[in-house]
C-alpha cells in the first residue's frame, strides 16, 4: 500500500522521523510521497526523499495558504528542483478560500504560475482545493489536455464537484477524514462513486488523525502507519476486499506519478 500524501518535513516529525518511517514500513506501507507547502519545504522534502530511493518521492510547490510567499523569483528557484528524479509532482498548489491566508488574487497568481510550470515541464499536478471548486476548475480546465495527470488531494467536496473531477479524469485522494462518521458523512456516502482507477488514499500525516482506531496515540499526531486503518474503512464502505484495494491504490499511485 502506498501513502500519496505525507507532510514528513513537518516539525511534528522532527524528533522521531526515522521511527515514524520504520513503523510505516512495518505495517506494509511500500512507498510514500512527501508533500511540500513552500519553497524551503520543497528543498527539505527533496533531501528527505533522497534518503530512501524507491521508497520516498516528493512534490515541489507552494500551497495556497502560503501564496504570500510566491513570487516570480520563487518560480525561477523552483524550476531546477523539479528536475530532481525524486520529484513526481508540482504541489500542493491550488486554492483555499476557506482559510484565505492570502488574497484570492495572490492565490490565483501562484496557482496559475505553477500550472504553467507543470505544463511546460510535463509534470503531474498535486492539487489542494477548499471552498474554491468552481474557481479552481475554471482556471485548470483549459490546461487539462496538456498535463500528464492531475491529483486532487484530500477530497471533501460535494457530489457535483466529485462528478466534475471524475469527468476530467482527475485522480481523487481520500484521507482519514472518511473515518469520521460525523464530519466525514458526505464523503462516506460518495466514496462508492469514485471509479477504482482514480482512487488514492493518503494519511496527510501529521494532520487528520483517523477516528475509530483502537490504539490512537495520545498526541493526536497522525502517522503513515495508520494508512491501513483508512484503507480498511474505505474497503468496508465500498464493499471492496482490503488487499485488492491496497494493490489497486498502489498501482494507481504508480500510474499517477509515473513511478515505473
Ligand atoms: Zn492540502
């Protein structure tokens, strides 16, 4: 099984990162994508990814919540990083009108520039979208035929939004959000609508600790070793066999990020 979204550069993993990875390996996580939110984060993600060839891959990009850090110079500095063999996507990039840490204009500018870079260098896009579906799709749509693949991470949207992503062949990431019977109610109802070819599962660790685990850590910190719990929840809700589902999402991760 493959974790397509781990914030391994987070300070929350500073003290025991190696143990976190060991625990993930021990439960059968066969690879992970380290996600980045800023330029300095991207540099650190590359350094970490290089420590585990064929186990770690990473993204390079500026998250919409950090869109204030975006500038043309950042775009220029980002470019050579994308050529590193461990880099598999540009992101997290996109729009977040829920938090709005940066103005819409700033977010749109950063997003647009990163799409253009992904198109030019033919790299998959790793998207973050919160309360911004329509605006995101209106910017993204014209570029879709020119992008190798697109991944929407941590999907928590509506059925209509989901149908638009599916129609455009966008890969959908599901996190431990689905394990929350209250907040994840809508997602639990929609999970069966996601075609198995487009489904991916991610922990988004250290965030989004899945609910309902027998041995939840007192720290509330999420870890990639909790991926099986999320896969099991998804398998039950979809009526899938857990082992088959694990194999399928690993295959999808390989296809999405062109790992083979
Ligand atoms: Zn995100």
